[in-house]
């Protein structure tokens, strides 16, 4: 009896459907696997700086080292690392901005934390150096805070165009805002219990970052 293809009806009137098997993931070469292992050690190591993590993530993305296990870079940072999209790209963007400004650091100051770099991400690449120098000048003898960088960078950022129409007033979420301290305390306690479970630790870090982002949007009280 011949095998019926899709669209051919059998004696029962049913259609035989041939389902193709999923394509196997391409195996990484020994060199690629070695590099992925090295980069993942940096990414998953909580004691490493955010710049090293950002640089490692960018290399995994650019060299497509995630393809040994995942179809996309998004699946990699979401499933393998437990990162949110905003957190993953904040790390990558911060590392790229820092690398771009490193020549300035050889002869002067350079960004020292993620908060300072974050204010420069939305500045066009060709104007970041000028924006940073402006922030250093504005700070003078005072500590160079992210607030000062934000103020200096404003004039270099693209102007936002207002959409036509009347904007709707913000509707508060029932029961919000909530206090952030008790939630973070629970996360710290969970982190102690999760010690040794790197996958769970990464998910807790992602949750911590998500709460911080909500706090920035004023849905949560920081104090």
C-alpha cells in the first residue's frame, strides 16, 4: 500500500499529514564551545563586574555562540540566564559605551558605574564623547553623579516629538505603589537558600532588576 502525502484522502476520508522532524541544533566547534564556556563563566559569575558581563553577552550574540542550544539570542538570555530583555541589553549597551569612551579614560576620567553609563546610552554614538566631557566639566570639583551626567547629556539627546491628540491621564494601579525594602529583603533571604543553584540565582537577580525598573517608574516606593 502506497504512503499518502498531505492532501491525499484515504478510504476513511481523512487526510494523511506528514510532519517533518525538528531540525537538530548545529553543533559548536571545539573552539567555539571553549569560548562559550569561558564567556558563560563570566556571565554567570555574580562577582564579575557588569562591564565584563556586558562584553561577554555581546560576544555570545555577535559570534552566535548561543546556537548550540537555542534558536535565538533572546531565548539564550531568557532561558539560560534568566535575564529580562531590558536588563540584558542594558548590560550590553553599557559595556559598548564604556569601551567607546575608554580612550578618554586614558587621559582623564571615565564612567565608573552603570548609572553614569545609562545616561549616555540614548545619546547618539557620535556625541557621547562630547556629552561625557560636558558632564565632567559641569561637575567641576563636585562628585560626578548620574544626575549630573543626565543633565549634561540632555542637550545631546534627540528631541522627542509629541504625538498628536490629548494624552490620557495616568491611572494608578489598585494597591500600588508598594514598599520595596520588604520585597528586596525576601529576595535576599531567597538568595541565601538558593546558594549553589546558579540558575535560580540568575532568576532572582533578574527579578531584583525588574523591581528596580518598576521603582524607577514610581510604581514602588524605594524607601
